[in-house]
């Protein structure tokens, strides 16, 4: 869910990596991981020192399983809508896969998003699962990135809408509208003027001219097809809005399961904002950062800080639990569900 949507990272995945010694690469990755781990542990330690741990534990012990079951149902529906909206984007490329296949791929991707240090691993799964159908890893990557972008715009749209309903002033919510407008306008320009993307990325051709030129051509053609099928694009964006709303519903069900009185209008801001801030790659899968944001926003909106911390912990634990079937599916399925017949796919 997370959302996890990241254009630059996906582009890096599609381009050949620059030469780097194995030792320096491992050292750099280990250093980044250590820094992220330190931030996560440090934030969690600070929060637990400043919060009544007994109150947090008491909330976690009094959980109502009926609301937790509803939260899991909302998460399952979220995955189904995610598969459907992904399918709407693939349809623009004359690629036809069943919503169920794509939903299962989202489930596997969700597992990797939760159990790898970043959420890029899930995107790699989705790209691999559709590269055979699109006939091009470049197109499959671009579709997944576009899906991410639509999800991010929808995330800001939900948060900005929620900010209008707040009964308390929350500093910085005006920036949500600024980012939303800039993101929506930028996406509209890219879709309506696909040649502009090729021109902006053309300097990359100095590294490997033929390789980059060919892929920029594929990217421009993909964007042109999407621009020619705006009905499917709008349907995909509508699906993204539904997904982000279901994330809020998921956390609301968890909150009610913990007997936390959290109004829907408050959740419309707390949940999306926490996801937006978690996009910054400064922690291990958002741990520590998510709990800090929940605690801060709960206090700002007049709720108990222990309630925010308990909701953040319970929600994260339940999301990890819900992603476990994706790991089992990955181990049991025979190869990729939609693997290519050729291993030389560009």
C-alpha cells in the first residue's frame, strides 16, 4: 500500500548501472542501511521514552478481532482494486491480463515491499511479471512507474481533501494543494506531450546512444498510446483514489478495533500524510518515521499520543501479516505468472 510511488528510481532500474567495484557497492549499501536502521531505532526509542508504554500495551491487548477482520477485508479489496487499475493501464498498450493475475502479482510485490529495506523490490516483481506481455521491459517499467505516479497524486488528493474537513488548524496542509496541482499538471503535460519526455531525457543518450534512443522511442510510443486512451487512464486514476481511500478505511478499522475514537476526517489527513513522509528514504520501511508522524498528528488533532503510537504499531504489524501470503505464493508459483517466452527482451 504503501503506496509505496519514485519515478527516478524506476528509471535507474531501466537504465544500465554505472560501473562500480563490488566492494565499494557493498560498503555503500551497508552504510545506508546502518544509517536508516539507526534513524528507525532512534525514533522508536525516543517515542517509547516519551509515551506511557503501559497505555500503549493496554490498547494493543484489548483489540476487537471483528474490526481486525474488517481491516483485512479492506486490505484484500485494496489489492483487488490495485490489480484492476494496473490492468486499465496495460489495456492502453493492447496488453490483456486478468485482474486476478495482476492482483496476485500485487500480493507478491506487497510481500517484498514489507520485507526488503525499500519498496522498490515490489516494483521489480511487477515489472518482471508483465514484461513478457508487453514485449518490453522498458514499457513494463514505464507502466509500473505511471501507476506509482497516479497513486501518489491520488494520495495527495485524499490528504488535501481531508485537510478541508479538519476542525483544527494543521500547519503545512496548504502545501498539499500546491504539490497536488503541480503533480497533476506535470502528469497531464507528460501524457499530452510525450515527445517532451524524449527531449528532456535525450542527454542520457551520450552514455549508450543506440540503447537509450531505442528505449526513449518505446517510452514515447507508450505515452502516446495512453494519451490516446484517456478513458482507461481516468479509470486507473479513479482506481488509485479508491485504493488510497481504502488505506484510510483499513487504519480506521484498526483504530476501532483498538477502541480508538478516530473521526474519518482526521484519518483522511493522518494516514495519507504519514505515507507521504515515509516516502523519504531515511528509515527501514518507514519504521520510526511512521510512528513519529502518527503520534505528532494525533496530539495536534486533540487525540492521545499513546493512541497514535498504538495505531501505528498495530497497523504496521497487520500489514506485514497480510503480506505473508504473497511470500508463500512467490515460493509456490511455477516461475513468473506472466513470464516472457524470450530471455532477450529489450
